[in-house]
């Protein structure tokens, strides 16, 4: 690419009762050469970034709510400290 972009365009708001949760997704990556790749996020909590080339890999993000709340689930990518165009 020609730019070191951030990405936060896919999101879903989910109303949840209080409790313990584990957001789970599967992802596959190919040739991500920077130190930042896509990651799951829930209201400021982030799973590890996926980089390099990986076959289908589970991603888990545990979180808890003490009261009912509408949480926002995101797929994000933050700009990289290692930009190699």
C-alpha cells in the first residue's frame, strides 16, 4: 500500500446483560509484514494483533460487565510503527 492506515469501519452494537463473556472469532492472514494487523476489540479492550501468514486461527477476547450495557464489537487496525511500503 501507499499509506499506513488505521481501520475501524466494521462494528456491531450488542446489548448484553451483566455477566462474563468471551468473544471468539476465527481469522486467516497472508503476508502482513508490519507489526500491526487486524484485531478484535470490545469497548476499548483489544485482542492481539494478527500479523504474518497464519492459517485459520481462533481469537478470543474475554470481558465482563457489572451492569447491562450495549457494547460495541469492532474489527480494528492501528497504524504501524514499522511501515514498509
